[in-house]
C-alpha cells in the first residue's frame, strides 16, 4: 500500500462532510471534510504503486481549480485519472461547494 500526501493553500470553505464512491476493482472512494485550516490536505492510499507523477498531476489540477479548505482522503483500487476527477467533483458537489 502506497501513501501519498499533498497540501495546497486554500481560502474557500466547504459546507459539509461528503463521502462518494467505493473501494473496489477499478474504483475509489473520496472522503471530504471541512477544515478550519487555510489549506487542502489530501491523503491518498493506493494499492497500485509507481503512479505518483500521475496522481500529482490530477490532484494539483483539481485543487488549483477548486480552492477549497478541506481534509480529503482517497482510497484507491486502480481507478483511472478520469474516475479520480469524477469522484472528486462528486464529493465537492455533495459538500455543498458551488
């Protein structure tokens, strides 16, 4: 199991906790919690090693575009970058962020 952590500055708060997706073949779950800290802290746990550069590109693009203060946990089971982006957008929508 590989663990990757990213932190980005943030200014906008989310309204509520969200949980989307499931950990299963080719999928992932995203858990997003509001944070009082002016940053987004993202922790990724994945059973697929060697994709740190891909994770960095997807996560950096999303959290640069969505300036949210949140604690985010991603549990991955081989999801593609498109699925990662989709789940992050779903979690953001459920969290009440415009």
